[in-house]
C-alpha cells in the first residue's frame, strides 16, 4: 500500500472509481436535500471495450442562484486548503447538508454536474453546464451572475484559467469545467496537513469528499465535514 508521505496527490483510474463510490454513498446518506450522484459507465465504442473502472459521477438539474447576501467564502481558488474544517485522523465523517438559496429570478436556472477522471492530470475534474427551464443553455457570463459573489470576483480576475470550456470527454458536447491545474498539489497539502499521517485507504475514501468541499463552493454547494478520533 502506498505511503501517503510520498504520495503526489494524484489518483489512478481505479483509485478514482473507489473514491467516487465512497463519495456518492456519503452524499446520499448524509445530504438528503439533494438527489444522489449516479455512477455512469463510459459509452461503449463498437471497436474498443472500455476498462471496467471507466466511468464518471453525475448530478443533474440542480437549481442555482446567487445568494441574497454575500457569503464569507474565501477558500475557493486557494492552494492552501488548511483553513478548511478538515481532519484526516479518524473513522467517521459528518457531512452537513449543502444548501442553495432559492432563486428570486422569474425564471429558474439549473445546472448539471459531472465528476470526471482526467487521465492527463490524474485527478477528478468538475464538468458542468447550466440551462434555463426550457433547456436553453446559459453562456458563462450568465452563469457568473448566478454564482456566489466571491466566485464571480475570482472569475473576473482569471476567467480562462479558472473555468474553461471544452468538449466533454465522453458526451462529445461542449461543457464548462473547473480547470484541474494545481489540484494534486493542494490535495496533497490537505491530507498531509494533519500530523496523523492517514493510511492510503482513508485517503481514497475521503479524497472526493475533501476535493468537492472546495470546488463545490464555487456554486454555493457548501460541504463541511469533520473526522472524529
């Protein structure tokens, strides 16, 4: 088993699948305000059989809107995640219900999220698309208006290094994504910030939960968790 002290913060495709199922299970059991994440196998090509572990997580039709009051969220694009309420030295975690503020707009907007493994960066990547109630897609400038104020501020500074648009690796349609550059570094810092030096099995179980507790804040999906001794 891998020594966490020498771990570079990345995951193999097999590790990602293990972490994805652990994350989906915790989300479903502790976060009843939202629908569960679904594991979707990758589309099959007639000439190539995908590996058994190849797939991604999907969460669909989540209502998004900017909160009425600015929230004090200052963790969104920071490398130092030591300020997160995170400790990796125990057995069970407590997942607070994430909440999205109800929209005050006449027309509701929705967002689909997908967590996809990047074989290039060897980390999870959050893909998303937003659309109106009639299915019309929202451009990025309209999506920004629905995000927490601190997210919009960060996007205005570094729009195309923070969020990019590209073809979805499996659906072959344009989706936005949070760029994964730097993910491995801050994930390693997050888990090694605790002197307990957790076993790699614990890291796999908590990896996506820890990761989403940071990236989910961009959309007001705030997850906090604490690992008890």
